[in-house]
C-alpha cells in the first residue's frame, strides 16, 4: 500500500513539474506564432534574426539583410523581439 502512495506522489510531481509547464510553454509559443504580423522582428531556430515581410499561411518571408528575403516555415520562428517600450511594460506587469 505504501508503494502505491509513493508511485502516486511521484506521478503527481512529474505532472506538476514537467507536463504542465511544457503544455503552458507550447500554448504560449502557438499564440505567439499565430499573432505574427508583417513588420515584426523575429529570430529563428537557426539563430537568424530578421523582419517579417510577408505571410502566406504557414510560410513567411523574412528579410535578414537589405534585399535578402528567406522563405521559412512558420514553425521555424522561435520568438519575437519586443520593442523596448513593450519590454518595459512587460517588466512592469511582473
């Protein structure tokens, strides 16, 4: 009986410390990808930074240098670079 309680506690800890944070992070990432707009500064999983020039469904055109556009999948975008004023507002909310 004690062994079942221990297994239950370990399973609950696994869910609390691993599954729930990963699910929350995946939801935040999906929301960020859905909210991308033209003109947003982004960085990709490859480490390349650029600005979104056009969006065509799950394909984005990202300008990485003047007159150099890359056609990338939406899922290749790792994050969005926030302007300084939005960073300050986000820090004030925390």
